[in-house]
C-alpha cells in the first residue's frame, strides 16, 4: 500500500526544486552577462509549485510585439518560462512519490529577426493527434503581427530548463556578445 507524502514534505520537495531552477537560471544569466528580471515562485496550499520568469501576468500576455522581458540577452533576444510541479504519485502504478511537472513552457524570442521557439507541455489541452503533449513551436512572424502562430507543433521528447538554455547558447552565439 502506498503512503501519501505529507503536505510539509510535498512543499519542501517542490520548494527545493524551484530554488534549483532559479539557481540554474541566475547562473546562466551571469555566464552570458544577461539581465534577468525577478523570478516569481509560489507554492499553493495543496503543495502545487509554480515558477514564472518574469511573472505569470507578463508571461501569459507575450506577443511578437512584447518588449524584451525575463532573461534579456545583450543582443536584444530574450527568454521566459513557466513550470508547474507537484510532489507525489504521478500515476496509479508509481510505488514511490516523486517530483513531476504537470506543465511547462520555455519561450525564446529574437525580436530583430521576427523569430521565436517555444517548448510546451500542457497535456490537458487539445487533441493529442494534432496537439502532442510535448511539442515545439518554431516560427517567424510578419511585421505587425499581434500573436504567435499556433501551428505547426512538432512532437518532441520532454524538455528541461537547463537543456533549453544550452540550446540557446549553442544555436545563437550572439547571446554571449
């Protein structure tokens, strides 16, 4: 029989993970000499953890016309993200509680080139045939566009913050200028 982890344990594990993400982000900012807005972290009464860079209200209103925010690189590009996490049993077959992400989004934007990419995981949205649970948006936009393209969505494996930051560093060397 599985024993549910106590709420204090859940919150402790979630807080520890969110602090690790924050440290990863700030270390990357120092390494690339980027400006970073404050990270927004919250843990709800039920133990659900959320982390946003910079804040949920800004993240949710991001458009092609948005001013650089979040992690702002010296070349004018920027990166924002969100993760929602829990500590417990992900499925009925799990035998040990673990930390798991129920949702994430990592968004990198290059305004001068009208280009962005975003890794998303939000399994409760859309039809899995046309909206894979883990997917990548990668596209450009026309001048004056007020929203990002929703398609195509490229199916990908699960993505993590550190790997996404490394992808930016490798693929866009001007972030280090």
